[in-house]
C-alpha cells in the first residue's frame, strides 16, 4: 500500500495589513521529499503521527512536501500556486498511489479564493484516478465549507483546544485511510453550521460550554453511531461568507451522520451566550501582578501571532512602564516582534545600553515606543517547544535580543512564532517561573504550559486584530444574521 503525504498549512487573519508569501512558509519550515521522514525529529505533530500509523499498518509512505506558515495575512496567489504546483508535480511523479493524506489547517484564504482548502483538495483529486481515497486533518479552528465536502474525501479535526493532540489527529487520519483502502470502512461526511463566532479562550474543549458538546460527540462515537466527530469553533478573525461554528461528522450512514452533526451544531447555538469571554483591564492585571505573591500570567489577547497578528503592539510595554514595573523588585516579561530594533540592539552588543524605537513597524497600527535598556542576551532565535501538544517542534524567532528596561525584560524577536510555550523564554535565559508578571501573546493555548507555574491567569482586554470582543471586529463579508453582531439580545 502506497500512501502519499503532503502538508500545506496556514491560518489567515483578514484584518492585518500584510500578506503571506513563500518566505512566510520558509520562515517556519518547508521540507521536501524524503527529508520529511526525519525533519520533524521528535515533534508530536500531524505528519509524524501519520507516518507512525502507516508504518504500523505496513504501508509505504510517499512524502511529497510539508510546509507551514505562521498565522498571518491573506496568502498571495502567486505564492500559493508555487507551493501547490510543487505538491502536484511531486504527486504525479509518485503515482500510482493507493491514497493520499493531507495535513491542512482549514482557515487559509488566498487573495482571489476564500476557500483555499477546497481548492487544495480539488486540485489533488484531479491528479488521481476516480475513487482514490483522501483523508485530511484539520485544525479545530478551521473554516469548514460545503465546497470542502468532495467525493472520496474524509476529514478529521483536532479534538482538543488548547491544541495538545496534533500527533493523535494525524495518526487517526492515516489509520482511517488505511482502513478505507483495505475496504474496512466507506466514510461519508456530514456538515452542520451556525453563523456565529466566539473568542478562542471561551471555546476551550476543557471547559463548558464546549466541553459538554465535545462529550456528546465522543459518546456518539462510543455508541457506534458515527466514526469521527469534529467540532470547529472556527478562526474568528477571518472575514468570509458562511463563517461560523461547524460540526463535521464522519460516518458510514449518511442519515445518522447528518443527524449527529445537526444535533451538535444546535447544542452550540443554544448555548451561544455562555461563550462570552472573561476579560480584565490591562491596568488591573499589572496592579495585581506587581502587588500579589506568585506569578501572574496574562494573555495579550489583541495581538497574538498564533491568530495572525503582527505581535508588535506596544500596549503592554507602555502600560508596564506607566505602572513603574521597571522599578519593581521583581521582573516582568513581555515580547515584541521588531526585526529592526533587534538588529540595532544586537549590533550594540551584550551589556550595552541602547535607545530604540520599538514596535508597530509591521502592523502600522500605532507609533513606535522609545525605550532605553541594556542588552542582556543575543540569540539566533532557534528553540524547541517544551510543553504538551507540539512538544519537540523546532521554533524560529529569528535574531532575538533580551532587552532589560530596569526590571522589565523584553523578549525582542524578528519573526513571529507561537507564544504557547516556555521554550521561547528559556532559550534566551529567562525563567517565567521567577517573574511577577508574564504577558503572553496567545489567546488560550499558553494555559497548557503556564497553568502549572501561575498563581493566577487573566485574559487582558488589549487592542489589535485578534481582540477577544467579537463585536469590535469589522466584519463586512460574513453571512448575516451573524452572532454576536446581529443577535446579541435575541
């Protein structure tokens, strides 16, 4: 059994002023052919999970291309076509194959196509003999459309948010594909949607109300009514028709699968008011962090790179300076992406005092902040994720400098990357466990790594293109009526 494998992942944010190019993918990773067998190392991600499942089944994996871009702006058509063309060329060269496994995100938008995943699947199918099965893994924040439901294609999404089951999702997808090729199953897909969005932190699978809906989905699987239930609270910061919560069910009986999807989507709709985020003013978080014992951790929710933002807002740093956190006897840690400032500080060298214009150079959403501090560390920005989920994944922050402004430590990096993990700080000599305050540019996943060491965790009401108040997002293309914009008081 020969199974082709490809990964092509990006999560789009419609409200940022920059685009995604081939370089954006290369900045994270771009692996080709047999390099895919070893490139991921021990990282617990979808492709390694799929490779292990195929090996367990005695199938031959035929790796094509694997790439991921950090969440960012709309994907340029020319860049999309460069990568898509290479995947298809490699697929043609690999034929014949018995099936294809694709690792996609689910919320990629191209300049001229709001449904990138439907296009990816359609173009892959066009290269294959009719009836060749394809399974696709998706992020739980995928934007699921009816156009994605194509013949001989089955989808399985992450079960967990915070995301801790990427490896397991890839493994499930490849196992389903093997069973399909061997004739053990004949999957059909059913989709049910509601036009509503929530703050990601309010839609954790570990807490109600979503945990209750997840439990019902797992019970459906255990009762044998369906094969796989996937719930998609969706990436809320994209502006496209039919945006909303999706229940996507894989089964062998079309009617049962549709009934299950409809029931789960209705459960989410009926409890929509329970998804309101619990946010705290930035100034209040800083007051508590500087005055209370133990570590205070807060999400800089408005400017999170894992949601597609530039991660260059100075709102947190300015508030820390205003509250005189630089004069505290305990340190505070925050991050800013600013390649120019990092380069200037690195040129000065470790131990030197520098005055820099920091922030807002990529987003253009404000004026840079003038700060003076001492360069404590210079790093190439390479690190390894330590926490559960993407454990072992290689991370790249580009040239990175730790700037000390009194008791404030600014992790100043050149490339946006996930801030889920303690590794971004450990790699440059910072220990969040010893701090009074740590601000994390992550909407929710940071809880996995920080909960064990935090005395308290807050969601800060900070500005930016990933803000948690959905009523402040300037949607123009979504299908109306749309919750919570139109139905807040229904």
